[in-house]
C-alpha cells in the first residue's frame, strides 16, 4: 500500500514541478525590460507606457509639463 502511495505522490510532485517550470505568458514584465527615452526638456529617462503603445515612436516628452515647457527650454 505504501508503494502505491509513494508512486502517486511522486507523480503529483513531478506534475507540480513541470507546471512550475512552464513560462507564464501573462506574467508581468519588469519595468527595466521596457524601452526608454530621454526627455529633451528635463533630461530624465522615461519608460514605455501602455497608453503609448500605438505611438511610441512619436513620444518625445515624459509629461504634459515638459511638453508645455518645450519652447522655454534653451
């Protein structure tokens, strides 16, 4: 009886181990993995945001404030 239980237990452990090794497609990405740009006004780096997904190539400024001050920076 203990041999049957041990083999079932080992089978369960193997399945759990395999499931834990599979990559989760929905796993959150680290912020360091996102592309970055440098704001021309404040000279600070800023990262990609989901709301910029469709227009990331056009994004130049890190915030509305910097976009408003673009003409005043010299």
